C-alpha cells in the first residue's frame, strides 16, 4: 500500500499546445497503426453494411459509490443501461455531424467549436447516475488524483482562461497541417490537459479521437474500443499524457498509436467472427429466401423488427421472423420490446476489447525504443 503522506506534492499540468505541424507518432508505430486501420477497413467492407454497427454502449467499469448510494439496485441497473444507450446515440450523432461537415467543407479538417463541444458533453453524460455535475464546461479548479496518491492540478483555470484555451484548441484543430494520426493524438492530449469538463473528459476526448480518424478517411466508423483499451492500460496512458504536458509528445504519440493498432486488430478479429456466425445462421435456412433476407440485415443492425424490416426487404417480414424464432436462430431482445436478436452476434458486439499479451509486449518495447532517441535529441 502506498504511503499517501509521501505523495502529497501537487504537480501542475500545463495544456498541450503543439505547433501546427507537430509530429508525435514514431515512424514504426505510425506504420503499424495505419496498416491495422487499413486491414480493419477491408474487413468492414467484407462483413458489414453499416460501419457504425460496432459502436456499442459500454457499462462504466467504475462507479462513484457515494453518488449512487441509496439508489435501488434494479433502478440503478436500468439507469446505467439507459445512460450507455444514450452514449451510443451521442457518439453516432457526433460522427454523423463530422461526415456532414466534410460534405459541406471538403478539404477542411472538421473540429467541434467550443460551444458545440459543450453541448455534445451535455448529451454524452445525460442520465448517468455517476455524474452529478451539470453538463458543459467546469466552473471551478480541477485536480486529478491517481490510484497511487499522486495529485495533479490542471493549470487552466475555469472561466476566461478556459474559454481562451478552448478557442486555441479549436483554432489548432482547424489549421493543423500535422499527419491525421498525429492530429488526432494531439487534439486528444490538448483536450485532456485542458480538462474542460467536471467529468467525462476522457470519454469525450476518445470519441473525438475516433471522429478525427473517420474524418481523415482512416477509419470507416466508430469501431475502436478505446475506452476499454485505456481501462486496461490506465497507468501507461496517464503517464504518457503527463509527459506530453511536459513536452514529450513522442511518448504520448506512441501510446496513442498503440491503442489504435491494438483496438483495430481486435475489431478486425471480431468482424471475422461476426461474419462466421452470420454465415452459420444463413446456412440453416438456405431454402427460405425471406429468412435469408432477414438475416442478411444483421450486417447493418444488431436488432430486427417487422416494422424496421418492412421497407428494407422484398418480403413480408413477420412470418420469416416467426420462423427464425421458432428455429432458435433469433430470440427476443432483452431491452427492446418487439425486437429480435441473434444472441451470439449480440454477445460478440458487446464484448469489450481484451489485450493480446504477446503482441502488446512487443509493441511496448518498440514504442519505448522509438521514443528514447527523440527525447535524448530534444534534451
């Protein structure tokens, strides 16, 4: 156990404010990330009709026990499920907004204005029983305490200074000439070190990081489970972020590229598994064209209903749905009345990122080796 009396020093975290042409991602890490994203895009084209299908709600792994004390367990479970679904809807709205901006202003890097970002934050946290603060920008000082007792004070003060920092962040985001992978990494670091919101700074920064990759054409949709990756690598992520605030952008860039690479590879694997499960289901009804048409729509949605299918297939969907339910291929959705699911497909969609120890060990060693020479040269 850490003796907290020995770790009472508070360090100030300055906002990451890189030059417009900044480079953060080491060459080897960049190549790995781009290759993994290209493989994922190929898998999406093979297995999915809708690239946003795998943007799924996630249960928060940690609960603020003081904030949820006294809530009936059944009611709490319902609130958490609703908040997760709300986060999914908010994420899809964000990426659709980015795509619309690209159509309106091709060639210009989309970036949420400070006002739009505050509204996105309000939507993201709506209904979450863990969060008691109102949505939008914080109105007081902010500190972050790690599990080992280290405490960090966010240097950006609430009010006018926070407003100014967010305007600088937006200006950088719309004028940067950095490689799209570096731009996504540095925009995340900038937002996290400004720490503009009372809560959920990480969630909104990771959402915007994916939106940046989508806008750059590197990612077909919100496919990466960056939230679960960070949860698995919290100490490494946070240490690299503080290093970036101290000027070591390469260390942060290497960690960001690793997160992208490993979550892209994970999702490529789950897409292949998704395709195998769907092929197995289709093989059970080869002589039923209506059932085949129904099941094929699972390439675009995790849940099926007669109303949703009616304008999307050339058959009356209800009889086919009833046959598929009777055969045990589809079953009632646990949360959506009137909808049916393929239980194994839904479980696969909801399975979070899990690390691959052998690959991750090699990637960590390569990332550190790439970052050390750059730090030595900078020093």
